[in-house]
């Protein structure tokens, strides 16, 4: 799933894309995908593209925070 999120972010020109593998560190998550957008509209577009690509895989976010102002967004896919 993380690779689909990365590809979606890349398609919307996200920068500084990082994937943190946390499987050995914590039990509450496996991976964090972190990326940067240049402005609120781009951050919203990145978030929406990730949402659409993961929806195609049958994944839906448990929680989505920060999308209104889009200074930052947290999308929790469990």
C-alpha cells in the first residue's frame, strides 16, 4: 500500500518523499509516508490522488486531518 501512496504523491509532483519503515520500532503502525507540497492546493491534490489510488485498492482512510487548511495533512490508513 505504501508504494501506491508514493506513486500517487509522485504523480502530483510531491517533493522530499520519504518512507519510514516502523515495523521494528512500534506496534501501532508499519509505515509512514511523508512528503512535501509547495502550497495548499498542491497538498490537497496530493492527498486526493493518494485517496483515489488507495480507494482503487479497497483501502479507505480511518482518519483524515488537516485537509481544510492544507498546511499539513495526516491520512491514517490503519
